[in-house]
């Protein structure tokens, strides 16, 4: 900020600010122009300071009249007093002296941390010269840089050594060492290929194979050095991967097929083993009783809630224990239901369950009535058979109708998907309202009435038929709000003269008056609406104009000014103006910022 103010030739107005001499009454036009130029220069510096600070900082310097006052306030706010500045400087110097380069740091990272401290110390007023910084860098480096430091001391005079030259020399030395380290790693890999095979009993077959490995080892190492590919894998003898990523492991037992020689993730017999497992779900037809095997999750629950159902992918049919839920029930069909823990339960009927939801009634078909079950179950496979689409993603199950219309979204709770019908609104109106809301956002937050009209008329290509309004759009609430109009007349009008006065300053005008005035101050009595206008050349004289106005009207009317209502401009909120109003007992009312109405 200081550099910017110096660049626009305004820093002197802050640093060497003095009170301007009072402009004489018979001043020439050149003197008036110079006077206005000096005043404008000071206020321009203050406006620059106001424009770069944040809103919270602006509130602290809003009452400052001059740029020097605002700058001094900012210095006290962020740098503190002289004593606190000295304490902070000592802390920075202590960090600077204790800072050393770590083994895992690069030269660039260390110099960056060091220069941050150096710049902070210099901003606090300490003159830390570059020679001291160069010495600090050379003394803080680890032992691996000693040869480079020694060569620099022999070739260069340290007093003439710059920071940039030292850093570049150290970075070159660091890069050279890194390159040599990588070269040594490559040589070590080649040497390992030339050595013996790993000590694994699966490789100790015979001496001829070991000799063959040694013979091939040199050729492998040379091809690795030339072509830059992987070394030969000791397990599968291939070169397109490293030893750690080899799928062939002779000494490893597969967890899927229980055979040696490979990992489970690449087991080819895994699918076949799964198919050969005994089928637990079987159907046995009998003369009078049909037995259906159900796999279901048993929870420790005394009874099932009427509105609480579980989405189950293991059971073979919908089932519930609540007979009162059925709108249609056929008790002629009897089933024996075998559950996951081996128990056999009796299903005494099969029918249609009516689900009462927020907006309508839904029907679930082919539901078994099993009195001894403890949970209401919805079979996932049965829903899929009826062409419903279920998407399990992001810890939730989203259900769509066969037509693709959204029905509901069931969040996962403790690894289960409980459906609470009472909390869901599954009607077509709700699903269409979600689609209406989607197209409302796609078409730039168009209002629902116009959107439904366009959809009904078919004017827009590929726009589906929409029904019903969508939910309240929060973005439209914020973006389309209109402010209520201000009343034409005040509700609380003053009953006596000068009980409340309004004042404001307008300008600068594009064309000055004959006397050179670019501003005018206005005073309005709230009761009589009497208006006084004073033409002024600059805002600095508003305070003296108010003093003249107050003395005049109080002397002529015999009434004292009790309240003065103005905006938050600096000419009314200065410390001089505020203290004068407090001294005279005048209540100062300020309008809301940026809303003068």
C-alpha cells in the first residue's frame, strides 16, 4: 500500500500532513485552485485507503477525517504500540536465529521460509542487511552442503556474495547430488538382477535351473539398463511388471479355490466355485402345501411397525405379519416359509397391501401374510421383476417407476434400507413436481405458471408434460425479492418547530457557481418543511455552516434545535461535529448506511 501511494504521489500527504492555512477572503483564483488541489490530494489518499481495506477494517477507520489519522489508526491496530512492536520484533529475531535447514527440506523451501522472516523483520523497522542473510544461509545448511560452501568461500568474497547467487549455486549442487543418487539406485537394481535369486523354497528346484538364472542374469541387467523396462519377475519370468505386482505366487494359497499358485483377486475358479455352492433357496411342490424358502434379515424386534418396511434382496417374496394392512387377502393358499436360521414359518395367505402415504394410497401386490415374522419385508427382486428400477448409490436406494419417474429415495441406516411410508410422498403429483422444479432450474428459474403453460402448449421441443408446482425455490426468494415502497409521508412528524431538522450535502456539481461553489448544504425543518440552502466550495466548512445556521434560526424563532438527522458522511460524523452536538445537547440521528431514504 505504501508503494502504491508513493507511485501516485500521495505518500507525502500522509507522512508529512500538516494543517492547511486558512484561505483568505480576497484570495486569488490561483490560490483557490492550489488550496482545492491540496485538499483533494488529502481526500484522494484517504479514499485510496478506504478502497483497499476490508469491510471490518473500514468500520474502524470510517470516522477518520484525514489520511494521516487513518494510517496512524491502522498502524496501532495491526502493529501495536512501540513496546508491542519491540516484543514482536524480538520474537521474529529469535525465530530467525533458531531457524536451520532440515534434512528433508530443499534449498528452495528453506530459503522461502527464511525470507518470510527476513521481510517481516524489515517491515518491523529492523535494518537486516543482505550480508547477514547470506551468512545465516551458509551457517544453517546441513553437513551435505559443506563442500559447496567451502568452494564458494575460496572462489568468492562473502561480502560481495548476493543472496540470489548463493541460492542458485546451492540449488545446482543439490540437483547434481540428486542426479547421482538416482544413478546409484539404477546401478543397485542392475546389481540385484546379476545376483542370486530370492531365498524362496519354491525356486530351489535343481542346480541346473540356478545356473541358468545366473547366466541369464547378466543379460537381463544389460537389457534393463538399455531399454529402461522392468527387471525380470522372479515369479512368472516376465518383464512387464515388478515383483510386487505379480499375480503368480507359488507359495500363496488362494482363499477362493484353496489352491496354491495365485491370489484370490485373479482366481479363475472363483466364479465356478460360487456356482457349485449348494442352493439354499429351493421350491418343493406338494399336493396341498407349497414350500417357499426365504432368506431374510432377522432383527431383535418385538413387532413390526405398520409404516416401517425393509428393502431385502435375499427374500423371495414380500411378506408382513399385519393382517390389517391387506386390502385383499386370499387365505386359500398356504405356504411353509423357511427363514435364514432354519426355522419354518407358516404363511397363511397372500394378497394386496394398501399403503397410506402423504398424498394417496399405494398398493403392493403378492404379499405373504406370515404371522410369526417380526419385520415387514419388500423383496428387491420382485420389484425388479415388475420393471421398477432400483439404484443403490451414495448410501441410499433410489426407486423409479417403469416409466422412469422418480418415486422415492431410501437412505441407508445401519446397513439396512428402512422404508417409512408415513415420511414419504410417493404420488405422481410429487414426482412430477420434482420434474417441474428440475425444468424450472434448467430454464433460468422461470416461474411455475409460465413453465406449465409452455409445457401444455408443446412450444418447447423435448419438454415433457409437467403437472403441479414445484417446491419453493430459495434462489428465487433471494434474487426476485422487491423492496417495499417507502411511505410518502412520515408516520412520526415533528409537532414543533426545530424539534427535528434534516441536513445533507450535495455535490460536487459539474459546473461551479459564479463564486466557485461546487457543493451546497441543505437544512430542512421537519414540522414546517422550511428549507435553508448554503452554497459552499468544499465539505470542510459544513461544520461552520451548521454553527451559523443554528445561531440564526434559534435567535429568530426562539426555539432550540433538538434533533439533527443526517447520513453517515464524514462531514457529519467527524469527532469535532460529534463533540459539538453532544455539548449542545442535540440528539444526532444517522440514517442506515447505503439507504438514505
